[in-house]
C-alpha cells in the first residue's frame, strides 16, 4: 500500500477513483476513456508537484519509510557481498552495515547506514542512528580496505548519531572525530553517496570522500530542520523555514561545490522505482571510480585535502573606527 506524504494528498483521491474504476472490470468505452482521462490528469498533477518542491517537501521524501537503503543498492548492483560485524571493542551496531563485495568487476568495501522498513526493523537498526561502536566498525572496515587496496563506497542515510547517555559514555564524539581524521588520509579512493538524510556529524563520519554524490531528493545538513528551528526560534513548527535557510538540497549543495554530482530520481522519489534509481547510481559510481582510480594516491589525498579546505565562505569587514576591533563573519 502506497504511503502518501502530506503534499501528495491531492493525488490520493485521483488514485482511489482510478483504482475503483479499474477494479470494476468494465469494458465500456466510456469507463475506459474516463480511466485514461483521470490517469493523464493524475500524472500531470504529480509532475507539477515534483517540479516545484520546497526544501521541506524534499526532506519528507528523503525520510520516506520505503526509501531504498544501502542493502537495497548492494543487492541491486553488487555481487558476493560479505557483511562483517562488530567493532572488536564493544559490540555490533545494527545501524551501520558494512562488508566487502564485487562491483563492476572490482572488489570494493561497502559501508552504510541502515534504517530498516518495518517498525521492528527500525527499532533493531535504532532508526539509522549509530552508536560509537557503529562508527568504530566502519573504521575497522575502512582500514581493512586500505590494507587490501580496495576502494570504499559509503551510503549515507541518517538523521544523526544517536545522542543517548550510553553513546556519550562510550565516546560518541571521539568515534566520529576519529573517522574524520582517518578518512582524510586513507590511501584508497573513497566515494560517498547521500541516499536519504545526511544529518550532522553522524553523516560526515562516513562522508569524507574524494567524490560526494547525492540523490535528487536527499538532504545534507549540519543539523535537522527541527533542531535548527528549536534553537533559532524555540519553535519546532518553523522547521519548513529552517529547511529553506539551511540550503540543504542537492541542487543547492551542488551549486556551492559541496557535492560533486546530483543523481536523478524517478518522479515521486527513489522509492517509486528503486531499480531505475539503482541503475543510475551504479553508472555514476562506476564512472567516478574509473576517474579517481587513475590518479596517483599521493595526488588523490592532496586533492581530498584541498576539496575540504575549499568548503568555506567568509567575509572580513573593516573596523568602524580605530577603537573597534575588526569583525569577521563566517557562513
């Protein structure tokens, strides 16, 4: 059964009418003509909706319960996937899955956030919010990949790292910081894909890469719209305004040089046609792997360093008087 997002509600009535007429099995030309008219109207309306999406509406699509996950993509275009478990320190975090597989004829390390589909699966996966052991598992796999010279593919889809007391006690901040530090210097090609939500340091801990790709309706931000609204306006209801202010959509981030490519999704989002989305993603991944695979590793690490050093914008204003110190604003 299809789940309708809030802005998709106008389509629900048309879908129900079409379904009712279709189930009537009427062979009358008038009924068949009405079905065609309603279907055309419905498709046109959907196309118009998706051509004018707001950042908040894109956020809803990025969070859709049926959105494809890392395991969906691995099963679609990888072979011989062998999942590895545990961080060898505390335990195995189900919010991050990882292992080794064959992609386009080459051995790769695959790591990604997994949210699950049903409520039971989501609880098992902690709704895609990793604990420190998840990030340490990911780091262990990255170092294995470096040892055997395998490229790394990461798939990002998390609202953020789990903020629970236990996670903080076990070193959540240190685990994320360690991943950033190590990924910046790993001597293998790294490609990251934001497939859904890219939330805060919980996303960036898998996102220090040579190439960053984003699906059309994915989001990537330092904080969730709800969290931003609560801090700035003390009102979570202003989340739509925060989503606009954060400049978190794929097109906006691509224009600012934060990401390298926007992967198109079918009308309605990746969950409407996971197979075609996986095909588009596989083509892009293969292309980028071929490109960065030709770069000497020392040069690749320098390019990675330069890439992140350039991700900033600042302006320095001159002092109003000799008594006032200069003010610097950073955005």
